[in-house]
């Protein structure tokens, strides 16, 4: 494993444009439950999964009812808001601060990368800490709206300050398209990278799963090196999408990769 960590550090240190794709494996290490694992939210409560598949349709049919339910129901989403970044999140943030990692594209909605200090984060499936306009995709901090007061005064749903469209959670629900701006920017990041870290995701949920496979395609003779950091081998490993797998927890491996990058830079006098 130490040889692979050193190899990854060398490739990152030499990279021109490195990006990271992250998934639920990083969040579970911060205590955020996954959905379909042995102790997943939907494994323990199948009714919650059925409701999740209906959320987007409920919003379209009756935005007011959607908001009342969102604000009054007891859900696992409220627990997510109190989660804290783990050493893996902090390692990625520091690699960005060192100008090595250029961006993170994440499946996670928990805002943990931002809490750790990462600046360029593309929330592919949205962000629990934001609101988004259904019409124009403008995003808002919920603190710009007195949602509890709006609930008490029967003034829900909130409306966009730009186009007056109705607002929803920024989280991408089932049957909802990935916001066009995020989809476009994510593809641009993948197309431009020469090193990619796959952290805590097997990339089997589409369309996110297309991104590492897009990166694998050679462009004008340029090949992207794809480094997988996962607790277990995944379809990306089996299909040869990743060049190699560093097996273990992201919260353990990423800080080691970061330290190896620092040592390499120090040895080269950078």
C-alpha cells in the first residue's frame, strides 16, 4: 500500500489539473448514514425510500405541501446538518490550498467538503444547505428567508428573488434532472483533468457514473490517470476504469497521500 500511496503522491505532484470525484464512502466516515447499506436509511425504513421517490412529484403538484412536510417531518436530513468533516475531507481541502487539486465533484449533499475548507466544489446531487429556484436554478442561503416564520404565518413556499419562481431544496430528488450548470461544469472539469482521484464511490449511480468513464477516454493522445481510493474493489476496478486501487478508508488514505505529496515537494525544494 505504501508504494501505491507514494505513486499517487508523485502523480498528483506532477499533475497539471487534478480533480476528485467523491461519494457516500467519505460521508459515512463522518457518521452520515448511507441509503442502501446494511444499516442504511432505506434498508431500515423502506417507507422512507418510497417517499423519496415521490418527493419531486409532490413538489411539482403542491409546493406548499412539500415545504410544510419538509419543515415539520422528523427526517435523517436534520442529523446530516450536524455532521463534521473527517480527515479525508480536510486532506482534499489542503491539496486544493496547495494548488494541486483544482476541483471536487461530489455525489454527497452534506456540505462537508465546504465545511472542511474546499472552495471549488460541484455538488452534483445538490446541497442540503442551499435552496434552488425551480425556474432559473439560482441558489440561496436559507438564512435569506425566514422559513420558520413563513411556516408559522402560512406564507410558504418561498419564491426566487430573481425571477419569482418557486424555491425547493437544492437536493436533486429522484426523477429530477441534474441542474444544467452543475452538469456542464462537471463535464468540463473531467474533460480537462490529467489526474483523477475516485474517493469513496463505486460510481454506479448515473449520470454521475459517466464521469470517470469519460475521463478514461483518451483525448488527443492525452491519458488521464485515475486513482481509486475505496474500502472495497468496485466496478471501476473490475472494468479497468481506475488505473489502480488503494484499498482502505478515505479518512485514512487521503491524509497519507497528502503527507507524501508534502514530503515529495520538500525533497524537490518546492
